[in-house]
C-alpha cells in the first residue's frame, strides 16, 4: 500500500479433509479442496485437475508493527473469515514482515508471544488491554500463544472455509508500508537485508507446508526507489538487479516448498513489469527475462510464475485511459501478440479507494469492477482491515479504505458491496 495515494496450531499436517462429491451421473469425483498444487499454463492458473482458476479476494495485513493479523481485538478469526466468504471471495493475501522471522531466529527458533508483541508495539498499558480484548474475542489463544500460531490459526480457518491463502512478504521491518524513504524500499536499504529476506521467504514457504490453504507467495511487495539512499538508488535500483533478486528469492521459495506459485512484482511500487512482459533488455544490462533462468529443482520457471501489479490511479479521467495504462504496465501478458514476449497469468494484488457512499461509483472503481472480471485477471482489493492495532504511530488507526468498519463488524460501504463488489467477485470466478 502506497501512502502517497492513501492519504494510504494448530493447522494439521495433512491436507484438508477429502470432500468427494459425485457428479449427478456419478461418473467422476471432485478432488479435495484446494486440489493443488497449482501450476500455470500460458495465461491461466490450473489446479491439479487441469481446471483453470483465479483469485478474487482481499488483503488481510499481518505485517505492521505488532506483526499479528489485524482486527482480532474486535472479532474472532471465524467471524472475519465468514465475512470474506459472504462476498463469495476465494482468496486472502495475507501479509507478513521479515522481522517476524528474524525474531524467531534470534529467539532460538521460537516465535515471541502475542503478549510480548502487543506490549512491544503498543506499550505496557495499551498492549495489555488490546491483548485481553483479543483473548476475549478469540478464546482459543492465550498470552503465551505466538504470533506465528495466530497466522496458523488464520490459515486453518481460511482452509476450513475454502479460501486460498496467498502469503505476501510485505516489508522487512514490521510497520506500515510503503514509502520510498522508509528504509524498506530496495535490497540493501537500511532495514532490507537481502540475506534476511531470503531466509525469511524460505522459512515461511517451508512453514506454510502445514497450511492446506496456502497456494502461492509474493516475493516482495512494491519494490521502489530507495530515495533516502541515493548511492544505492544509483547503483542498484534497476531491472538488472531486480532480476537477480527475484531469481534468488524464487529459488529459495521453490527449494523450501515446490508446490507454491511464485508472484513477481515490478518496479516503482509494483506499478509496471513491462520489460518482463515485452522481453526487452533488463537495463542497464542487456540480458532478458527467461523462464529458463528459474531452473532450480527441475525448472519451475515454466509453470510456477505469476505476475502481480498494483494500481492506485484513483483520479484517472477515463476507463479507456486506465485500461491502456494497465495493458502497457503488464496486463498485456494475458494475451499474446502486440509485442508480448512472455505470456503470464497477471493479478492486481492491490487496488483500493475510500470506502464511502460515492467513491465506488467513480471512474476508477467502476472501471476496475468491470475490466478485471472481463480480463479474467485475479485481484485482491486493499484492504479488509477496518482499523489497525497501530499505523504510523497512531494506535487503533481508522482505515477509511477498509472494506470493514472500525470494529470489523460490518461493511463500511454497503453500497459498494451490494452495488459492485459481489458482482465483481462473481464475474471474476464464473
Ligand atoms: C477459464 O477459462 C475459460 C476459457 O478457456 C474462461 O472462459 C473462464 O472464464 C476461465 N475461468 C476462470 C475462473 O478464469
Ligand atoms: C492508548 O490507547 C488509548 C485508547 O485507545 C489512546 O487514546 C492512547 O493514545 C493510546 N496510547 C498511545 C501511546 O498511543
């Protein structure tokens, strides 16, 4: 989430319980949900039966200062997942910070407790109060539950309600994301250690093997110019370096968990991937994107890579302009021809706007509501959260872009939900 526009145990080891369903003629059976691992074929994502699918879902942040999935002081995990399900959605982009994994390593392989996490982030008095609120709403937890066990419980409930989990490495240091001066912008930035990033991806990909719902992972949210660090920016903020890091991260994920689809995000806050799609030079070098470069473990580049883009052009003047921009920025990878060298599935893993009575009827929101389903491009809207434990220093921060209201009890814009969002989900998944 780009603030310039925003102003932005638990799980069993086995797969989900088999759910055989005979067709009416009794000749075939449907495989157990989620029927993975998923692969790509051209512009489609296919399940293990070869049936195409995509995502229509929302972002559930767990990467901010507390590093616990948001909203649990207001509602139970079951209630929140039920709300997502009631929209017909089939996916959640669940975000995490590398710092969480760093702290697991620093603590001899054990994650810190939610008690400690709340107190560290919110202070003794408020941290204790919010912890107690969370325990009252989610009595399965105790003060000694760890953050990762909360992630496990979220993933378990999403599996129970048959919603795919797309894990997203949103940031390194746990905090609100993203600005180009936050020290998390680019590999080598103040808080962004490449080694810790690779380790963190690997850890979460491996850990996620115990989550039946986990089907994919995003390597890094919104790579962007490290404007606080001109030397790094000059020497490293480019497509050539990006390519090296993406290959490194993808190899680590694939080695840890070869079942996962791997999402690649582009430059300038993940707003474009044009050189990848058009097969032009990854500057300042002359190399070009090649699936063969993602070759570990038998060559997963052929069928595990998905492109993700974000768009926050909330003030765009016309739908035609927005469609043209999206196409050029990378959605053209959904079709061959017209200079497209590499066809891929493409998803819009973030877009969003003020959830009020009117904004959803404007050009930007209504264009996306029609165009993404027409493209059969997957998407996850920013953001489910009606509030955050803390954002940019403000505790209990109200999220005006949240699908849910402040206490996560109801939709913030019932007009949008009934007038556009449910149909957008339905038309994307049909
Ligand atoms: C699956 O592919 C067909 C075209 O072959 C398309 O019409 C349909 O919308 C796709 N379904 C999804 C969920 O993408
Ligand atoms: C603690 O919580 C109260 C009530 O939400 C709030 O007014 C106060 O600002 C919080 N303290 C800090 C340090 O943010």
